[in-house]
C-alpha cells in the first residue's frame, strides 16, 4: 500500500489526487479457493438473490455482482474469486435475506414447509440472471421450491427488514467498522485542506472591499452600472445660436411704430419742416 501511494504521488498531480477517494487502511478480504465455478441457490422472499451454500463465507450474487461480507465490511466484484473492491454501504438486497437461511438449507425446510431447492450451475446463472430479473421470474412463481408456501404480505416484509437492520447494526464487527468510518470522514477534510493550494490575492481583494465604507462601494457600483449618455452636438450649439439671434430681433422691434403713440422726428426732418414754413410765410 505504501509503494502504491508513493507511485501516485510521483505520477499524479496534487490537484488530481484531491478528487480521488483512496480507501486507506481498509484491507481486502482473503481469497476463496474454488475447485470449480460455484453453484448457487435462490433464496425465498429475497427477489433475485442467489447464494453459494457450499462455503462458510457469505457469498451472494445480485444484480450482476458478487457480494461478500467480511469483518463488518462489504465488498463486490464481477468475479467470484478475485477483483474485490470495498463497498461503503450495505447492499439494498441484504435486509431481505433471512439470517437463518443456512439452517433452513441444511434441514430442507423453510418455516415448516419442505424446501426442494435446485442448485443452479454457474454457466446457467450467467446466461439467465438478467432475463430472470427483467421478467420477475422468481416472483411470478412465488414458491422458490417451497411446498405450499405463501409469500409474506408487504407490511410483514417491511417489519422484518427493520428488525434485521437493527440486528445488523448491533454486531460488534459492524460497530467497529462504523466507528473507523467516522474517524476517516473526520480526517478527510483536513487532508484535503493540506493538498489544496492557497490563493491569497482574491482573499486580500475581498478584505479590501469589505473594509471600504458602504457609500463608497455603492457609488463605485453605480458608476460601473450607469451608462454614460452623450448629448448630440446639435443640442449643445442650439443655446448659442438663440443668443446670437436675439440682439438682431430687438432693433427691429424698436423701429416698428406702435399703435396710438407719436413718432419722434429726426433733426433732418425738423430742418426741412422749418424751411417749408419760412417759404410759406414769404408767399403770404
């Protein structure tokens, strides 16, 4: 195990190893020696669960996997004699399995009814398990080779599952494994913190933003959000044009005579009027 971890450290980068779940300290079960491929039987009241009754270890077949219980832990593999991998929870089928199935197997009786089980060879199991599972073959028969046996009601099955679950968690080897699992979960976040690189710049920027007063931050955010609206050049020059036109219009308004008011005469007009009045007096 130490050499494997050393090889991973040398080959795999630290960031890649942070996402890999390595079950450190979990031993694999010892191999089981088979003289020939195993023969199995199907268990009553446990849909599509097969077991090898000829060995002392608990070796089940379910849903395309071989399952093995050893020292409070579960392992599974696609092969019955190798390739075991740790499985971190209880398989879904297990609480449907009657804990006293070995005694019923030896006595050929299942709850007082004769049990005429038929061994299933390995080759037949591999060829037909998928079709049996899809067609609910064993559930449709409903007897599993047990004479005059009636399947249990659903409510009774639920109660039995709860009882078996409580009995399972009371086993000393299971409690020891659960305690070790909790300790690994506590150590795992600490190991991930050590492997992850520290990025200081974003944290410093966040601290600076938090230290700024809220009014300054709001004004900066509004400046960034509000778009700048530029006025067209025609609107900017319009006031200047109007101011230039006003002095030209004022003299025109002053020269125009207003109704009901006397028009003032210029000096030239006065002199011409005096000459005309002098000529008229001489004629007289």
